[in-house]
């Protein structure tokens, strides 16, 4: 790809990624507890009052809690794939490896931050490799159907051999990837140059900045947060900011109320220092006869109103953020359907993501099968397991009562003690009684 074509593509499509970058930056900031309360404007000197000196800025941790809840709920036990062939299933599992649960959680969090995350795959020494790419780095250009990207521009920063920060552009099509770079300090694309691709990548041709692949499509798989591709922060940011303001305002009042401000009337001393010294030494203050007096200014704190507002705001955060309130009082003595009800909102959010992720995982499995020339026909069955508080006794009892009504494999897939139904079937077939 020549430099002029690259500039034309970047100018045309790069601005479209700006909203995704903004969403991801704000979401990441709140996930790292860098809430807006930390960056509120300092009051002007003329706006300051003697009664208001405290300035607490304690960020709440509701957003990271909601994100971690969803990631742990959905991907502590990553989905299992059944292609209809035991040999293919084993090869797929071995390719995904022990890092697959971590990859799933990264996809979940990245998609929650930006509304979408991408899984990039490539060939490495005859092996199939994958990595998670943030949504803010990938600019897809879709075909007429709007389903499959026909071109992908990846844009990110890194330090090159000249020890300067550069913006790297990777332009992927169905067969090649062209690499370009420009210095961060350059204005616009005037300084765009081809970036040599070193021999760490297979398929580098004589152009030195072009990598050739054999995937037949840009090797990027989208994983959307939901069908709207919206982030999770949008639902709760206003509520979190409100909670932070009320909480820190409450803390400011409690801190300020400890400072007693004295009002002196008709004080006959020489200066304020003398007043404080006499008060400390003699526990008395000399004032003018008939006209003097000492009083104090106090701050009235509407405690009940603030407590109620904090309670209502916290409840709204978990309701609109579709999470589970971890308050132990809400779990006491709860089981069965009532326990499932506590997870109903989180399950709605998880189900929305699962619908989008299932399509991405199916494509990933098919790409692995194609790469290793494995049989993979028909529908790929996916088994998802939620990680939540549950009554294992009730589930085991249901499994026992269902024996003879459903297949043995179905019972094993839904039994609370079984993590891998295929492995358990093999143990049973070999007469292994360690499962008892």
C-alpha cells in the first residue's frame, strides 16, 4: 500500500473513533477510582467563608465493583465449546490454553469500558495466537452487509528505536497489513512514513513494511458489550457523581464543625492573640461592661436527609447499573428462587453481553478449526456457567430427580460439582470412582 492511499484512508476513517476513545478514557478513569470529584474546581478566595475550610475528595468504588461483578459472574468459568468432534474440541481447548479465562475477562472489561473490544489473531511459528485489543485502537470499515469488516485500521502509540513516541497505523485487508508511523509531535499526517516490519513476523515481503497473512479477512473479531455497543458507565456516572458530592459534602461538614468560631462583642483586650492566651491561661475573657459578650458560630448538618439521599443513590446505582448489592443483610436466609432474584438484573446485563459474545466465540472456534484444518461443521454448542452464590444442595437434588428424564450428559453439564462434562463422562466410562 502506498503512502497516499494510507493517508486517504486514515483521514477518512480515523475521526470516527474519537467517541469510542472518549468513552474508554472516562470509563477507565472511573474504574481506577479517578472520579470527577478528584478534579472539581478549587473555590475562589472570594467564595471561601470562615466556616468552610474542609475540602474532602474521596471517590467511591461503585463502578469498579459493577465491572468486576460482571466479569467474575460471567467468566470465572469460561464458556466451553462443543463442535461435535472430540478431537476438534480437544485441539480448540489446547489452543486457547490456560490463559483463556483471563482473555475472556479482558474482553469483558474492555467491552464494558468502550462498548466494544476486539480479539486479534495471528500465526506464530505454526501456532494460532490471540490477544485482546481495546476498542479505542480499532477502526473497522464494514462491507455492504455491515456485518464483516473488509478493512481494519489499528491505531496506537509506542516508543520506537529513536526513543520517541510514535503513532503506529496498521491497515489490514483480506490478505495484507501495511505498517506506517508518525511522530506524536508531528502535526497531521505530513510526517507519515512506512514502518519496517521485522522478521519476528512471518510473511513479511520485499516491501518490508507489509505483512502478508492467509486468513481471508482482517484477523479481528468484534465483541460488543451489547447490541447498542454502549459502555457501562453511561448508566451510572451521574449517580456516582451525585453520591460523591453528597458523601464528601457530609465529610466536609463534619470536619468543619470541629472548628469553633468565636464571635467577640465589646472585647477590651489588645488583640486576638491576647484573647486566645487569656482564654487558655485563665479560662476567662475580659469584656466591656454591659456591652461585651462571646458567642460561637456552629454548622447545622441535616444528617437524616443526607443519610436517606446516600441510601437512595446507592440503591439507584445498583439498580440502573444492573448489579448485585453486596450488603450481607440482603442475603440472610435467602435460597432458591429468591436467591436467583437477587441476580436478576445482573443476569439481564450478562445475557445481553452473552448474545454478542457468543457470535464472536463461534467465529474464533471456526478460525482455529480452519487454521489447523479440523472438522467443524454445523452449530457450535456453547456452555456458559455463571459464578454466583447458589444453593448447591438444591441443584444436586434436582439433578437426582431428573435422572431418566434427561440425558446423562445434560445432567453432568448442569450438576454443581461438575466443571467439565466431557472429562466427567470419560471418568465414568473408565470406571473412575474418584468423582463419588
